[in-house]
C-alpha cells in the first residue's frame, strides 16, 4: 500500500501540540474540510499559519498526486518544530514552509491555489482574504478558521480587549458574504469556520 503519511507520528504530534496549548485545528473543523477536499482533490494548497505543522500534515492526505502545500509561519520555535514534524510524518516532500510574516510573504507569491486555509492573526483576515482571492484558482475554495472567535464575533459585546480582532473578523464575513463572485457559508464548528467558493 502507498503510504501517505506516518499516522502514528501524527497522533504524537497532535498530543504534544495540545499539551503545549498550540491552537491546532479542531477535530470537527478538520472533518468538514476533509469532506470537502475528498470530493475535490486540490493540487495546490496555501495555508496561512502553520504553527507546528499539524493541519498541514493532515491536509497532505487529500492532495492530488504530486500536489503540494505551501504554508507560512512567523514564530521561530514553531518553525523549527514544524520542520521536524514534517520529516517525522514523512510529508516533507509535499510541504513548503515559508518562514516569516504572512503579510510580507503573501505578496511575493504568485501561483494559483485550489484551496486556501486562513488560520493566523485574526486582525489580518481582510488582508489575507484579498491575497487569497488574488491567487485562487477558478474552482478554488477558501476556509477561514476561528471566524466566530469564541462567540465574540456574533455577540454585540464590543468592549473586550480583542476588539481589533473581532472588528476584522466581522469585516471578513461582510466582504465574503457581500462579494457577488463568492458563495459563503459560516459554520459553527470548532471556533467557527467560513467557507467561500468562487461562483461558476
Ligand atoms: N494551522 C495550525 C494552527 C495555526 S495557529 C494547525 O491547525 O495545526 C496560528 C499560527 O499563526 C501561530 O503559530 C502564529 O504564530 C501564526 N501567525 C499568526 N500571525 C501570523 C502572520 N502574520 N504571519 C505568519 N504566521 C502568523
Ligand atoms: Mg485555528
């Protein structure tokens, strides 16, 4: 049988990330994304926010043959751990890790992506959306994690210290739902997941 990844290692990577309070993708969110990708295998995935590489490793399972994931992380310790994890999980040939701030790295990327997973600084979601749309292929899909941010985004309570994040997540929802070229759903799985597809 063709080995897609080292699953035993993936479990260890997941447990360690949870122990260290790394905000990895939640199981129900991963399930929704997996179901989507199984039907429409992407050749190229762009991930914004790798952390220790857990979600990227999970997504490799759904890549088309020869497909690749490009992922971005700015935290030096997480970068080191992600690199080791890609090797442990035996997916290092399928993942390219860009080291640095996505705000600087995204404008340097120019290839098309079939799937974009936005999972980094919440205050930058509108910028990440703009960059994702610029690089999205015609049948592309964009997922944005943590879009409901512990319920803050849909509540009218506006005074907590995460105000900027909440304002920008609301802006992301507004832009994706009002964009005539997009079809957007907001799901209450995990910490909230926005799914946007380009209309045919
Ligand atoms: N996708 C990962 C979890 C990512 S957590 C998983 O599910 O396994 C969010 C990560 O985004 C953090 O590690 C944080 O350091 C990184 N991040 C936040 N803002 C960023 C930015 N502007 N550029 C690059 N990385 C960023
Ligand atoms: Mg997340």
